């Protein structure tokens, strides 16, 4: 575990004091301390329900009610969750450093709730919905905070068809504008990869793009990932603790 006296924690604090261009990629581990299960850890979401049953267009086409019960329940649980110290520190950085970008794979909205500026949601949002039929009258995605929905699948207010969750499923492409913004953020001085297993692409490739662009890449995770052997600094520990320790040194 990275301790406050850990030379790596001090090294990162020194790098931050130079007010560099900072980009951050986050994953489910950042929200673990807020009570939101990760996907691939023991008792992670994909342990209980395989992704092919709830996180593909094919699964939705087969059984939209089943898929929606999974997302409706995640939305309901999210109402009880709050940003943790890790989200707070990243939000403080977003206000302090003029050139800060955060790309998150998380769909929980906790970075935004913590007040983080310049967040790019790579995999959509649990609070967004869209028309499954992509009816011409409807926008691509819009926010709907109804919890629980009166019927599942919920009804598209534009065409009377079914709504779908506004998250990116396996087999679906990422919005090209989102990819463009995230790739632009890989041109930075410090690139943090925090709380992600770094196995889902194209998100994980942002880490290596940043490296190719000359960024110093820093990983914060209690476990090693496929990226760990390639990053410049690996700080082993929970993000809510490690980020707090870095922030404490920054005063
Ligand atoms: P994973 O569940 O794959 O990985 C979570 C990571 O968080 C692991 O590497 C853990 O070691 C780490 N972790 C656990 N507790 C932590 C803590 N307190 N602080 C920091 N790290 C901690 O989640 P993601 O990498 O986010 O996509 O998964 C990527 C994508 O796969 C998700 O966005 C989702 C999923 O399928 C879609 O649904 C499209």
C-alpha cells in the first residue's frame, strides 16, 4: 500500500506542483468506496450476471424487461451513493489545474456530483436513456431520472416504443465525438489511470496513446493490471486513500 511517506506519493506530488497538463482515466474502482460494485473483482457485477445477458444489444432484443430490471436496480442503488474522497480530490484538481481532463468509464455520475470539471463519459450514463428504435422524433440520448420506472421496459415518450439505457454495451461503438475528445486528452504531461482493470478497449488504449505522446503515466490500483508493467509509476492502493495522501502533500 502506498503510505504518505512513500517516495512514489511524494514524486507524484512534486510532478503536480509543476502545474502540468493532466488527464485522468477512471474505472469502477474509483467508485468502490462509494458502495458501487466493480465489474471484475470478486463479487463484481459480472460475477452475478454475465455481461452477455444484460450488456449487449442482442440481450436487450431478446429480453428488454430482464435487461431493464438490472439497470433499474443499479439506478435505484445509486440514489444511496455519494462521491468518496477519491472523487473529491479529482474534483479539486479539475478546478486547480487549468489544463485538466477526466475521462471516465463509469456510468454512475459521481465525478460530476463531486463537482469535477471537464468530464468525458466514455461509456454513457446510467441516468441517460434513448429510444431503442432510434425514432426520428427523439434525440440520440436524454436524461431521465425516474426511479423506478412504472413499467419495464419504459416507454419512449416520442414514439411509444421501448426506451433503452443510455450506456454503451459490448459490441457497440463509442460516439466518435467522445473518442475524439478522449484522444485529444491523451496529449498531456501527466496521465493517470485509476481504478480500472485496463482490459476493456478502446478505453484502455488511451493509456498507451498518452505514453506514445510522451506523457508520464501513473497508475493507482490495489492490484496489478495488464498496464502496470508499462506505466511509469505504479502506486499500489485504493484510490480514495492514495489520492488523499497525494493531496495532503500538496497542502
Ligand atoms: P473492473 O471491474 O474491470 O476493474 C475495477 C478495477 O478497480 C480493478 O483493477 C480493481 O483492482 C480496482 N479497484 C478495486 N477497488 C479499488 C479502489 N478502492 N480504488 C482503486 N481501484 C480499485 O472495472 P473497469 O475497469 O471500470 O463497461 O471496467 C471497464 C468496463 O468494463 C466498464 O466501464 C464496463 C465493464 O464491462 C461497459 O459496461 C461497457
